[in-house]
C-alpha cells in the first residue's frame, strides 16, 4: 500500500512540476538558472521515499566561478538526491533520449540543459566545443557524470575523459560531488530508508594538468571521489546502526 501511495505522489508531483516548469520557462527559455530551481524542486521528493538527505558544501561554494561539476551516477534516485546539490547557473549534460520522456524531457531542454548523442562521436565532440564556448561568454557551469552510465551497485565505474578535456581546455576547475550509496537502499514498502550524505569537495585546479593529460586528471579526481565515497558510506552505516539501536 505504501509503495502505491508513493508512486502516485511522485507521478502527480512530477507531472505538475514538469507542466508548470515548461510554462514558466517559456518566459525565459534555456535560462541556466532554471536548472537549479527545478532540480531542487525534484529533490523535495526525497522525504517521500523515506530518505534523510544531508548536504555538505565547502564554505564559499556559492561564490565559485565557472566550473565543471562531476558526480557519481548510481540510479534513477539521483534525481531526488544529487539534484539537491545543483548550483545556480549550472546546467547538466544528458543523453539525447531524455527529450522523449513526456513532460520531463521538454522541461529538461527548456531549462537550458545540453543534450548529447552518445552514439555519435562527432556530436559528442561538438557538445564539448559548445561547453567551452559558453564558458567564455557568460557565467555558467556544467554538471556531468564522468562514469557515463549508472553504476547500479557496481561501485565507482571508470571515468570517461570528456569532462576533463573540457575543463583543461577552458581553464576551469573540476568540482567533485559524491553521493553516498543508494543502490538497493530504498524499499518502497518501508517507511524509513535511512540516510544519504551528499558532499561537495573543494575545487580541483586543472592548470597543473594542462601539461599532463585529461586521463591523469580523471584518475586523480576518481581517486578523490572513491576515498570520499568509502568515508561517507562508513559514516552512513554507523548512523543507521545507531538509529537501529535507538529504535528510530
């Protein structure tokens, strides 16, 4: 019964937000500020799934310059967890097929996100070029999932280098964001589904890698994120064990 109620709430809420968002964005289509606004609105669904989500940002994160944010990509629940951390004027780079999702796909495009055809290498390189051009024109950042696909419980997958090539070429920092494990964590018929911690790490200066390679930068960032992921998972496990002892 609880799963049916949750499903109904999510469907109704998502349709309302998507339809309202499309209408709202028609007054200023593809304004990058819309991405954070509606990302945070979708993030409000996390309590519906029985999740307690904690956000951690470095001091002064709201004043960061143009950057490329990278995050671990686990499953569809990223929409209600990681989306909470999107900074204003940050747009995401998503696969082109998202456009065909009713209501949501149209909102995704109207808010200013970039769509990429992952099967077309020329299109993918063109998207990277567009990103670099946008960095030079205005205050804008990009959010990418360097694993390229959902990990679905397989840990932190190897990183593709597109985000790191773009950061080095544009001379902007990489800002890693790590979300503690959500794989197999959410049971729709269970009232409380525990804790999720999302932490933004300090910016990684990419200028030192300009004479090295995008692969070395990707490896460095992956090592930072992997260590932080282990740390967050251990903290969540300790908290949930304490909650269980206390009968929460």
